[in-house]
C-alpha cells in the first residue's frame, strides 16, 4: 500500500511539475512616441484605404465622368508665413502626345479655388496658408474630373494626370 501511495504521489508530483514549467512568453511590445519642438510640416493625401498624409497615392478610374475625389491634409508649425499650392497636369497618354484636358477641379465645400496669377506658382491652386508664426492644420477635399472627350476617337491606352503640391515661404 505504501508503495502504491509513493507511486501515486510521484505521478502527481510529476504532473504538477508540468503545470509550473517554464512557459514561452511572447516578445515585448513597444510604442514609439515622437514629438517635434520647433518648425515642422507634415502634409499629404489620404489613400484609397483612408491612410492619411501619404506622399504618393494612385487612384484608378480617373477618366470616369464622376472624376476622383481626393483629400489633402497638412499640419504646420513655422516661424514665417507659408503658402501651399497645387498644380494638376492634363491626362497624358503613355506616348506623351495624346492628351485629355482637366475638365474641372471643385472643392468639396463648393468654395471656389483661387490661383496665383503671376510668379513661380502662377496657375497653382491655393490649398492653404499660414500668415505668420504659429501652428495650423487643415484638410482640403476636392474632385478632379477629365474634360469631355470622344472615347471612339481618343487614342486607346493609359492616361495619367499628375498632381503636385508645393509648400513655400513668401
């Protein structure tokens, strides 16, 4: 009987020892917190998945009659006045000869876009500005549509329009 009790005790001891054995723990998780003191500028477009401040985005079906709606965002902390301007090229065929003009550029808030009329940024759309030292942020939603074209007469192929946003000080 004593031998049976010792065997049962050993079996229980071994089984319980397994419960308290080392367990593989997952790697630590980390978060990085970053802040900027002084001047900074963050700007970019929202992509098709809603990721903000992307510096390069691509939208398909841009020649649809509804056009493409984009969201541009910016955060600025500067000691001087800052202007933000946008240029949009016509849709160019891959042969760089055939083109489709831009039909319209309309703000989401229905406010008209204004453009600079002279200087290095003549004909750039005004996207935002900061008139003096400080911090500001903004969001501009706008839709770009292609001008009218006859699909039967237009050269088949891929057409691309490029949008460039520049930030400059006065």
